[in-house]
C-alpha cells in the first residue's frame, strides 16, 4: 500500500472510531435521560439512602429497616434499591455516611439523625446535590423536604399519665426521679416537655437527668447517683424516657437492695421491656406502631425521588429550628401495660407468644392470662 492509501485508511478508521464513540456516548446519555424521565414520570428504578442512628435500641434493626425496605419494594414493583448505613451513635460517622450517599448519587435520603443540629450541614450538602431528604423519627435541622415521626410531646404525656396512674394517691408521698434522653436528640426535649406538662405540681421531682447518648449504662449510673442522694426508700417512681434506660434503672434499683420496685416508665415496647412488664418489674412502655412511621417515610421518599408532590401522603406540617412548614406525617402512640399486651404487640405481630413467654416468664404470662 502506498503512502497515500495508508493515510486514507488511517483517516477512515479514525472517522469510524469517532462515530462509534459518539454513538456510544449518545446511547449512554440517552439511557441516562431515559432513567431520569422514568423517575420523574413515576418510574421504579430509584435508589434510597437509609441512614439510621444507632443499633443499641432494638427497634432500628428489627423493625424500622426491614419495614422501610419492604414498603419501598412494594411501591417500586421490586425495582427500588435501598442502600443502608447505621451510624452507631456517632454523629461524625453519620456525616461521612451522608457524604458517601451523595457521592454515590442516591435519589433520596431517609435520615434519622444522631445529632439533629450537627447533621444540618450534611442535609444542606445533599440539597445542593439535588437529593431530597426525609427526616425520619427525629426532626433533623437543615433544608429537609419531609418529616415523619410520632407525636413526641404526646409520648411524654402518655408516659407521665401512666406514672401518675401507677402512683395514685401516693403521688406526693416521696420522690420521683426523671431520666430523660440525650440532649442531642430533639425528640428527648419533646418527651421531657410532654411529661413535665403532666407531672409538674403533681409529684415531687427529686432528681432529673439528661442521659448521654440514651445509653442504659449511663442511666444506670445516673440512677445510682439518685439513690445515693435521695435514699432508696424515698423513691416512689421513675420516669424513664425509653426502655433501654429503664433496664439500666431497674438494675440499679435491684443492686441497691430495693425489693419492691417503684413504677418505671419506658418507650419502644422492646421485647425485654415487655417481659419486664409481664414480670411486674417495669410498669409501662410506649408502643409505637412502627409500620405507620416506616410506611410514611417510604411513601414520601419514593414520591420525592420521582419529583412528585407530597400532599397525598403528608397531611400535617411542622417547623424545625431552621425550616418552616415541613410536610409531615405524625403517627399516634399507645400506652403499653400488662393490661393490653394482647391488643398491641401480640395482635400486631410484633412479637409471638413464645418470644415473650419464655420459660423464665411462663408463670407470669399465665397469671396475666396470656398462656
């Protein structure tokens, strides 16, 4: 082949290659546009980033995560993808997890904040990347697009009312200890507000604590301090903001030699707490129908990922410290005592009778008519 023909062949090959690359590029761009069009037109191929705050409280791994995954699957004909991360009570780790979700270009975030204030920067960054954020269970700060939780002041009121009911005419015969949750959780402030609205003036609050990171061991230490300060025989009741802390509180009371335990409240209807209620060690918990909260989060997340409005899902609105009028779904709660175990956690399939009434609790279950 002479030099002219060689140059012509090379030129032809280059043109063909360029055309082929252009065609590939166009095909990819067309595919990307098709995917975006599908999402905006109610398509199913969406990716939801799910960020939960910790794994010490049983509810997050046992209920919230699988319920959200299930509902997203139903709403997207099995095509929706959930990418999950748990922050293990580490606010810095959760910020990194948000960054990772942004880098991976998820379509929407469902975020249960470790620290509602600290996560605001991550929420703003997600918003800047075009990723809407559903605040789940805790009202994160920053430009969130939607929120679902329980009526958290009502949770505190329900707990306070249960404690008053348990104390009856003994309400001012001694001291009540209040074990609130973590100051980094905005829900803890709402539980505290609701409970104080019921208890103030009706009981004598001897000691009150904000419990770091909601940890049972910290509640245990706080309770030991209260027992030392007040005297074990002077404590007639304990307001505990959740079940994990109630366990730590009851352990401290037993270690101090308290044989007739005072009424202790809780929240989350954890299995261990339900068993303590059956056994008469814990008086009350708050049963929160997680399916309602999880379904609302999934429905709002899918709608936002598709570019749809939230009016059909979110009938309420709330204000955060940074964002006004956030479309919201607030789910009602139920006070759980030994009188309504059948009608709540058993009826709803949260636990089976065998899970609650293990050999250790069989006799107590029998006394309540559960077996």
